[in-house]
C-alpha cells in the first residue's frame, strides 16, 4: 500500500523501488511558494526514464494542514481514481498517497519544464484561451452527469463532504471584507457589483447543479502550464476538484483570464467552441442556449474564489498578489454586468 512521505524520505533508493529502475542519486530544489503544499524539483541521476520529476507534499503545521485536508484528498483522489478516464492534459503521475488522517500526502509528477505558467494579472491571448477551453471540454465531457461521481468521497460537493455549506457561510463575509480592503482601488461600479453578489452568493453556492461533472474549481492562468506551441497547455493543482456545473470552470476562466474588451470581442466564439468540443465528445443533450444561460449564471464562481482566496490566503500579502486579485475582480465584475448575471 502506498504511504505518504516527507520530502526527506524521497531518496534514490525509494525512487528506484517506486519507478522500477535504478536511480543512482537525487537532488531536491523547492519550486514555487505554495502555502497548502510544497513542491520540489527532483533531479535524477539515472540511466533511463525522466531526468527530473516534481514531488508535491503537505506543508505547514497541524492546524494549517487540517484546514486544507479536504483539498489534499481531492488532489490525490483525482490522480488515483479519476484522471485515467479523462481527456484533459495533466501531468503524468508516478506515485500518489495520502495518510489516513489526510494531513500528509505525496505526489510524484511529471516535470513540465520548460513550459511556463500563465500570469493572471497579464491575461492571455484568444489563441491560448481556445487551447485552455478545448482542454476543459476534455475534463467535463467524459463523466458528464455520471451519478457514480457522488460516491467518490473526496470530490468537494459530493456525499459526505461539508465544504459546500462551509463555503456558503464564508463567501458573503469574504466579499464584504475584500471590498473593505480594496475600497480605494475599486471603482464604485465594481463595489456595487460585489456588494450585490454578496447578497445572493450563498444561495447560488448551495443550489442544485444540472448538468454536473468533475470541475477543476480554480481553472485560471496560474494553474495552467503553456508550451511554445499555442495549443500546448497542461493543467495543475487539483486541490479544488469538485462536483459541479461545468460552466463554473468556463465562466471563471473567460471572466478572469481575458482582458475586458478582449472578452467582449471573443466571448461568444469561445463559448461556442467549448460547446462544439462537448458535442464532439458525445454530449448531445445540452444545447448552446442552455450553455449560454449557465455561463451567464456561473460568473459568480469568480467572486467566490477571488474573495475567499484573497481574504483567507495563508501567504504574505504582496504587491503582486494585490495586482492579481484586483485584475481578476475588475474583469469578473465587468462580465457580471455585461451578461446581466444578477438579473
């Protein structure tokens, strides 16, 4: 049975046993600044196989880990029980384990270098957005309305999971706190939009969702790795994997990752592309008008994720993090108004 390891336990001997070929030596270098998990690039001295891998392990003290234990379980469960059925490009996973108490986990993943993550504050081109949307259809279509997803036990929003009610109680206050924090940097229009969202967000979170499927939950540029080719995109960070309406991912991505004017020009074409990709993958009982209505409704995903992520983040607040959250909030508020979501 696989067991969760600390980074010090990932030795050349352990890698040799796990990978099935001799690894003579390994060096470790921490990458990124993750707060709920720590990632390390492993450089391997081996005669075969990849020369580098990424190891992802739990981080923080007992209290910090307990707050995000459901996310650890979601990510490990995604790689071990769901990934093989999907058509989305994700890192190859060589090893996955989680402790019984869910406070420790270990993932051994493909090193995606030289690909680079998108930059949320900068946005992306319509070409890269199209590649990300094709990939998104490959996540959503294979398990579309699959009742077995309710019984996974690790996807957020499924039976036995409490985070949906927890989020419903958290979202409204987080939005109000976000507005107070950035009051001088938000327009009066955006403040009014966020205040109106706060009044309805709890009802939106707990409302029944049809159709439903596996959703990423935080499908944005910082969680996507892009190669030199515009269609080369790989999706990371599955700690928010959930059961939900597929248009939550679509609305969140388009509403926060494209410049406002660019979204207005390309939005309909990109939604149509997503719908066409679903049809090509066998989803024939979900017409475009239904998709457009759901996309309109689910712009609220951005308000929830942005404000909760900003206010309850454990990382140190910085100029870069402020720029990211403000860019996302401004774009998503404009989308909410443009689409008449609150009506």
